[in-house]
């Protein structure tokens, strides 16, 4: 009988210790609630330091919305979106307030290591842009920022043609979801594609 009581006592202690560890350890749900929101310093946007850990949505190569192509070199661009906005888009087909989309531009190389054909991305950043949805701060809800370094950047003036281009041609809520293959089908199913984009697609096909 004594050994049985001792066994029960030690089992209870082990259970209590396991429960205490489980309570003190971070849970997946706690990690999932971490938020990434725009941070401003004296009215300027702070570049999110961890954006490369966000959700990757697309890469483009030598893309240009102008008739004249960019001469002299090849270039990749990669787009990342904060996880919170991505989760909402998957459910609704559109972007919530405080969405941040980061586009980084990198040069392209053809010679390096064992590569014999095609191009790969250079390690040096050529530039970073951020597209932010913050309806309490910006006219029209969205604003663009360009970063040359890690210092906070001022909002690009709304007279710059990138605003009109996104307004007139973007597939969803002034963003070029038409170039984000994993998100375009979500927007189609949610019926959130813009009339302007649908008309352009009809003409293109």
C-alpha cells in the first residue's frame, strides 16, 4: 500500500510540474496574435525590420508599367505583406486597415557559382518601397514610402503618378493583386476584383 501511495504522489508531482511548464511556455496562439502595424517617427514611416519574415506573395523580373523598358540592367522585385493582413485577405478577398506591403528590388546576375543559364537575384538591395493602408492618416487610405536606408521615410506626395496608376489599374483596393498568383484566385472567388481591372483583362484577352 505504501508503494502505491508513493507512486500516486510522484505522479501528481509530475503532472503539476508539467502543467506549470505548459502555463509558462509561449503558446502558438499567443505567437499568432503578434501584430505588425505601421510605426511612425515624427510623421515618417519606420521600415519594418522583420519584413522578410512576413508572407511572401510574388516576385517580378524587369517589370515596368511604362511603354519604355528600363535599360542597362535586369532587376527582380519581391513583395511581402504583414501576416495579419494576409490572413484577413484570405478570408475576405480584400485588405484590412493597417496593411503593409513591402517591395524590395534586387539586381539580377547570370554569372556565379555553378549557374550556366538564366538569372538569379543579387544580394545587394537596390531599393525598398512600402505601401501602407492607414485610413486614419492618409487621404484615400493608402500611401507610398521609399527607403534608401533604414531611416524613417516621409510619405510620397499624392501628386506622384504611382497613386493614379494604382487607383486606375489595381485589381483589388489599389494593390496589384493581378500579379500575386496565390491571392488572385481568392479575390475572384470573393468577387472583390475592381471593374477597371476586369475591363483591362477583357481587352487583353
